[in-house]
């Protein structure tokens, strides 16, 4: 049984938490004590029914205000698939939380209130989906019960979003009319929209292709730990432990160590103290090389036949996440996998106007701003372009004064 990670996005009060609550409730994925607490809660809908949004509102402030602030992760499964859901905030000031929840997702559910249509946050979240390269997009037109289950309303909003999707180059977009409050087309097909010939949201989630398509030939493993027991029994043991980001390694592969550029042959692969001839992306392994090479945490072991890019000057898309604006005069830390290096923002190329999607000349980045920069790192980074290999094409920026993560980065090219 495979796993699908997806997240919900949309504007404030579009019904994201209610939609997830409905998915959990109608698939019998709620524990008995949760169900009892839900039934005893003071929060009710206008018609007296249970407010299912409570299931994902974990913070006291969320329950008091009836909004989503932090990312809430929920887990459930059906007979066909396992799911991890990230319920992300709709408020503009929490866009950074939405980026965090979306960063590992394979599918995005973008909710649109059928009464309001496409709004600023719809555009913002759709742009982020495009920026993060998320493969599948499901646009749920929610609150269809409040527009009389109108096909005309559905068609008008669908056409408007299609033009937005074309501008953002979103290729796989599916439209589903739903009512999270009433349960229409969430788990079960609706009887109120006979004009809709598609499937329910759950049916789509169970059947969509969720296979990882990491490039098999781009073998990358950042070294997390160098294992040297130096005991009598393991006197000559030298292993390099880490998690394979992408591709696969096989015994006898020619291996290059970056950034040093030294090379050797892969002599042995261990997984949980068991030897194997091959290891793949997602597995935590210990690799042994034929030659003793000076290797440290932060170095990357790669297949010599397909080397990543290497540079200290990188052009990257940036999502700014800190209340303090970007300061080009200070030195930040960049963490790329297990490697941490000092860096400075060399140039701000442009900032994106979310309302028009136009690229504008900019001199600063403030909270939730998105754009493109050139950064200079103290150490050479071995990276792939984000569009070609997400696993090795992203990084975070850290303010060394506060130790806070201030930005997410997606590498676009090495600068000559």
C-alpha cells in the first residue's frame, strides 16, 4: 500500500479544516475519544451539526478564533492507500507555514469558496504550488450548497482558474465541486449535483498516480556521520552514513566525493547491519569505499557518471519567512542537506507581485515576499537544479543572530 502526501491551501474561511475533518469523519478515521470530545464540543455549525474543523485545530488560539495558524498533520488510510494531510493556514501572514507544509507534498488541494471565486490567496497559493513543482493540483470549489449547487457558478470559476493555471504552467489540474459542511463529493458522490460526472475527492485521491519519480541516475547521498568505532573488533571499519536523496547506488559504482572531487569505488553497502548489493532513494545506509578518503559531515557522495553542479554563486527563488526584512549587509547561514555554510545575498533580481504575477524591480524582501536572488556562499555547494532534482535542489536560509529559519530557497542555476 503506497503513501500519498498532500496539503490543503486556500483563503481564510474557505473550509480547509472542515474538508479534512469531513474526510476523516466519513472514512471512520477518528478515534473513539476524539469522536466523544467532538460531540461534546461547544463549537457547532449554524444548523447545529458538529464543527469538523475542530479535528485539525490543535492550538488554543485556533480553537478560540476558528482559524488555522500552524500546519496540522493528520494521518489516515483506506483499503487502497495511506495518506498524510497537511492542513495549512489561509491567512497571508502565515504563508510561510503553508510553504513548510507544501514542501514535501505530491498533491495540492486548493479550496475556492464558490461564493467568492478566485481571490488573492488563490493566486498566491497557486503560484507557490507552481514554484514548488507540485505535480497534481485538485481545485475544490467548496460551499456549493451556498450557491444552490449551481453548475453555472462552477463553470465560471473553473474557466477563470484555467486561465491562471495556464499562466503558471500548472499541467495536471482537476476540478471537483464539493460541500465540506454537507459532505457532497468529499467521500461520497453527491446527489445534489447530477450535472457533475466526475468522482468524489476521496476516490480521486485513492486513484491518482503517487509514485515518486526521482531521477534514478542522479545518485546523491549527503554524509550525516562518519562511523569509525576504532575498537579491537572493528579496527579498520570506516563507513559513511546518511540517507540517499535520489537515485540508487550499487556495489562497484565509481563514486565521487564532493566538494573535494576525490573518487573511489563503492565496496560495500550496509542497511541495518545487513549487506546489500544495491540501495535506493529514501533508504538510510552506510557506504564503504575502497580507498580511505578524507570525508566529513556535509560532503556528498555521488555517482561519478552524473555529477551535480558545483558553485559558490547561485541563482535561486526565495520565499522570505521572517518578520525582519532581508538584510543584504549581513551574513546568513545556508543549510543544504547536511552542509551548513555562510552566505550573503549578492543581488535581488526581482520580486513577484502576487496580484498580477509580474516580476518587479526590488530592493528588499519582507515577510511572505517571493522572488529571485543571487547568493554567494563561503563554501562550494554540490547541488542540482530544483526543476531536475528537488531532493538536492533546495535549501534554507538561517539568521545566525537568532538561529531562525528566514527563507526557503530553490536553486535555479549556477552563476558564472
